[in-house]
């Protein structure tokens, strides 16, 4: 994905979240991504340098920045081929209904274990 789209998995997830929920400030974006804000800082810096995300002063609170996708970021957001999502979709499409059901059960157990 990084070779084809120019973004890593965490960057892609950030772009997708801004595409779905944006514009957002960094704290709200970190909450949506379930990441510590310090973890997100490096991801955002790289996306801004790549011209995929723009920072602007929040009109309601001048101490905060609002993050939005640039036109290039919107293109990456819309892109489907070469993404993690496309690979998962392809793998699931090739799996039998029984295998998909078994995978769902295993993933649900993993989620419960991680939440405990």
C-alpha cells in the first residue's frame, strides 16, 4: 500500500477517518482512532508534509488546529485498489461462508479478550 498509494497503514486509517468524520482537531481525531495524541503527531506531520492533510486555525478556538483532507488527500481517501481494505475484502470474498463465520467467531473472541 505504501508503494502504490504513498501511505502507510496508520496514515491510511487517519486519512479514512478524516474522510469519514473530518474536519477534526487532533485530540478528537486521536479519540476516533483510539490512539494517544502523541502517537498521532508523527502520522499527522508526515501527512501534512505529503500534502494530504491541511492544518488550519480553529475558528471557534484559536489555540487549536483543525485538520482536513486536501484534494490529494481526498483522492487517497477514495482510492480502493491497493489498500488494506481491498486485500481484506478480496480474502473474505474468496472464503467460504463457513470460513467467514469461523473467522468472525475468532475475531469476536479476540475483541472480548482485549476488552477484558
